[in-house]
């Protein structure tokens, strides 16, 4: 079912293309503070959770450094959900699959992801407590009618992005969440 998305090389390649396009736009726009030229200064990453081989481009998070003021600019990402080690789709999928389940039962369901229960518990708490308090969510939740059930996040949010194919729904959800992935690109400073 939806866990098959983690085995799709095409899906992860498409997410990489989206991130490359966003990084290209960010790099050509220049520094937000002084207008200076941006140089590439990517962060090394060791992403976890995919069930297919990821190329070497997945070992870096696109980022830039200003040639003039040396400020860092990290563009939005659909691959990574902030600074978490696991890929954004894994964080969202694991919490979606375990919505409404006890932590013990959720651990059995997500055992194939090799995910520690404490990590899953932390992610679930982030969705149910921290996420709903962000300025991003408070501004965006009005876009959904009927309202998204906060007690069933992220499943209640993912269901709003249904498309004909499962990968399209995940892609759209990750694009929606992208403003939370970068503190420097996010005007409200809520990136993680």
C-alpha cells in the first residue's frame, strides 16, 4: 500500500528534482539580507528510511552562503523535514500509519522501518502538539474545509491531498509542508 512509496526510486528522484529547482531559484535570487552573490555550501546528510538505493545527491541538503555578509540561506526541501535524520516522507508516513494506535501497536506496524519507539513517539508529539502551534499551521489550516482534525494529524492532513496516484498525494503533502523545512527561507522563523 502506501509503504511501497519508500521503495520507489522514481518518487525519490522526483523529490530530488523539486529540491534542485528550488535550490537553483534560491541561488540565483541572491542573499535576502544584502543582495550579495550566494555560493553553494551544502550540509552533509545521511538520510534514513528509504527502501531503495538513493543517489549521492541525497547525501546533501542544499544550502548557500553569501559571499558578502556570510549569512546562510537554506532553501525549502521536500526531501528532508528540517534537521531530522529520517526523510520527510518517512516521518510523515510512519505517523500517518500509526494515527490512533497505541504506541506498542504502532511499533509493531512500523517495525519494517527500523524505527525506535521513542523516535516515533517524539514525531507523534511534534505533529499533535508542536506542529499545530506553529504560525505556519495557524495560517494554513483555514484553507481546508471542513477543518482538518488536529487530533488525527498527519493522517487527516494527508487525506486532503488525495490524487489518482499515491505518490502524487505524498508529493503534494511534502510541498505543502516545505515552508517548515528551513528557518532561513521561512519568514516566521519556524523551520526545524
